[in-house]
C-alpha cells in the first residue's frame, strides 16, 4: 500500500482510488501550460495528461504516464484538471459536490 505524502482529492482513476494532490508550481512551469480553461482546446490534451501525471506522481511515484493517459477521458478530464490545479483545497469541496 502506498503511503500518501500529499493531501489531495480522492479520485477513481481507472478503477483505482487515488489521492490527487495539486501540481507544484515548479512542475507546472516545466510543462509551460498556458490556458485559462484546459478543457476548451484538444491541442492541450498532451499537456493536460502531463500535468495530471506530474501531480499523481507526488503520491504514486511508480505510476506511468501511459497508465494515467489510459484512465483519462472526456467524462473526467475537467475534474482531473481542477484537482491538479487546486489551490489550498479551493476546488475540493466543489469536486466532491460534482461527484455526488
């Protein structure tokens, strides 16, 4: 069992419950993601997968980008992006309501 190092949002990713922490500013800068609304442009999809993967790696260092990519679809993309872009838990309550 993986020890969770960073608080985050509990999320069902490909049938496995994972805690997705916010992405670090340093990782986001490395990805050079520049969008106000991630879900509006398919050209950003590889960057979204990279951002989600980078955030999940904080708690699950062995998860591959491919495993993350296989679990992302258009029904969960916006929620995942909101989870990784969470600032001080701001999105956590909103996401819990969306999952209800």
